[in-house]
């Protein structure tokens, strides 16, 4: 079992826990899903996506598994201290044919009282066991950092991606939560800023948002027409179908980690020199 930021490296030396966090309706879950799909498609890695937003989980909607017992519910119903759930979690992961190296663990809990069982020990154990199954574990969490799963996921992460948009209230509320994390001594040196639905025409530019929040800018995800975005919300289709979004997600992924083992034969590692040698355009 791993402890906070003490991850057992795989054979290729790559092991990450990336937590997606944001305040308000900023597309946080969509970004977590999009980054997970991107990592799994381009990298020679096993990638996992955990829905730890226990109060408002939604990953199951993208997978159409509302009628199935979720990972969190299954584990909590059978919880025993000092028991390894690694094999059970691996066996019960959800997979799709199009991206076989991407594993999903859902969080829909039809019995709300089970959430009370999800204490610090349980949260740490679930994340630790999952991090032993995959090379990259991406976690979608609730906005409220006082909720135990969110608190633990932020602390155990190797990287935290803070998702915002260009709405003033979102930026101000995000700043308040970040200050709260600093007071609680949750190190924000591993936090990165991602601006979703970005437009150069908005009043709050990326430079202003980066300065206000005091976080390094990982990238921006360009705004797509509202009709297209609303249609994606209804159909739950992937944002990666849009080239402009896909390119920016890939760029942010490589900026987050300079070396990623790619699936391309004959090149186990790839360094994105073209991005590292010029100023960040995002």
C-alpha cells in the first residue's frame, strides 16, 4: 500500500495520480474524462479514471451504467479493514472496446448512508489499491475540499488540475478555496491551472486569471459553439471529436509531464521539444 506521494514505479518508471478539482459548473468531469481518454489513446500506459465525486457522481452517465452497482458502493458494502481490494477492483473495472487500456471505476451510490463509511482510511486504501493497478490514475472529485474523498485525493495526488472558466464568480470562489487549502497546509505547489471554454474576447484573460489564482497555467481549452457543446451534454459524446480541443488537451498533457511512453513502435519515450522551446500560447 502506498502513502501520500509515495508511489511504486512501474517497469517504465511512470506512475501518476492526477486529481481534477474545480468550483462550480466548469466542465471538470468532462475534462477529467477527456484527459483520461487522451492519455490512454496516446500513451503506452494503463490509465484509470475514478469517480470520487461521491455527492454528485456522473462518470456512470458517460458509460451508461446507471443500472449497475458502482465501484464505490460495492467496496463500501463489503468493507473490511486490512483487506486488499486490488484484485476485486481490477476485476470489476469497466472497459470499453475503443480504448481497452482505460479502466473506469464509477461512484454512483444508491444507498447514501454508505457514504458515511467512506472515511480517510477507506479513501486512502481505494486510491492506493487503484494506483497499483494503473500507471496513471485520474480522479474526479467534489468541489468541497472538506469532504473526505476530495481532501484525501488532493493530498495523495502527484498533480492537481484546477479547472476554471472565465466567469468572475468562479474565479473568486476558486481563490477562496485555494486560500482555505493553504491554511490547512495542503501543498499547492503541485496545482496547475486549466481554463475551460476559453475565449480571447472575454474580460478575464488567461494572464489575469493566472495572476489572480497564483497557479501556473497548464493550458486553455478553446470554446466551441454553444450549440455543439449543448449537444455534447445531451449525447455525452467525447470532446476529442473536435480537433481544436483534442490538440489543446494533448499539449496540456505533455506540458504536465514532459516524457510520456507512447504507443508508437520504436519510440518508448517522447519529448515534446516543439512545445518546450517556445512561449506558452495558452
